[in-house]
C-alpha cells in the first residue's frame, strides 16, 4: 500500500530499499484536487520496476492471500491483475 495516496513525499528511498516491493497499490480518487498520485512517485516506482495500480483507474482492488502467496483483482474490469 503506497503511503498518503501516492503523494510526492509519501515514501522514502530507504524504505523502498529495505522492503523491495514488487507491487504498489495507491488509493486515490479520480480527478482529486491534489493531483494524487504524484508523477514523481510513479516514476520512482517505474524506475524500481514496481508495478503500481491506482484505485482512480481500477476502482476497488481486492487482494486475496493464503499466507504464502496472493492474488489481486481489479474491480472495474473484473479481472485478475497479479499473482
């Protein structure tokens, strides 16, 4: 889960270096007045090969886990995103 709607200062390089995420989920409304998620955040995710999904595009994002693996689903399009 990306911090503070994917804002410019929502995370740190140190945190990303420590946890090495492969996927980020960003909760942000469509046409929000703050412009979240910030382009700099998305570019940093892209630079680190972190696949990101945003609720403004996907609607609700559901994550199911059995404790050792997980699946993500995009509500608006009704299909499996990532496993």
